[in-house]
C-alpha cells in the first residue's frame, strides 16, 4: 500500500515499487495490478472488524480500535455470530473506542445504528460463507458522515466451493 501520492509521477513510482515487491516475494506472475483511489480526508476513528475460524466454535468476530496501532492498543472484543442489533451493540460496548464513537470533547457521534447494521451484516457474511477462514476490514473509518472501509483482506483455502 502506498499513501499520500501527490502526482502522476508518484503513481508510476508506487506502481513499480509494488510490482517489484510482489515479484521479489512471490514471483512476477502473481502481480495482478493495483487499485488507485483518492486519499480520503475525513475526521473519524479507525476501527477493525474481523473474523477468523476457530476449530471448535467456527467463526469468531472481532471489533475494536483499528488502524496502524491495532496491536499496540489491543482494544478489542470478541463475539460469536450471527449477531442482531442488540448483540452488535453489546460487542461494541466492550471496547474503549466505543466511548469515543458516542462523541467526545465536542466531536459529534458516529452513526452507531449504521455501525450496528454493518456488524450484523458482516456476521451473516461469515456464517453464510463458511470457506472464509479469515476476513477483516482494517481500518474502517467511522465518522459522523459515514463508514468507509479503507483496507480489507480475506483469506480463502486453496480450494473452496
């Protein structure tokens, strides 16, 4: 991922760097291109929503503070899908970031109902698609205006239905 690219030359340089990195790590034949998107300038909170498969419980959901410092803050809650709105809210309430999401220091709150709905839908995705071994949205930018996935990843086994 390359951020804060300011001009066409920067895009070309970033493209070459990514292409070379992929070639060095897994081989040039695995390079499938890049996606270029405008930088978003929203004031919000970076959160993580994810799931990984547990051998005993099946998919386990993760919600918490996200972004680059996800492993530093370790502000997260775990739950089992599927969720409804109440269970989604309870999952969020277990985290420290939840206080900020409600609005703090004069900042308006994020749309918690929309975040609940996103968590509920995400929980159904991992239940209905059992071949997903891991999936996360990190960071998910939560602002008063909207929820925006800035990065996401999904791991599937080599062979799936």
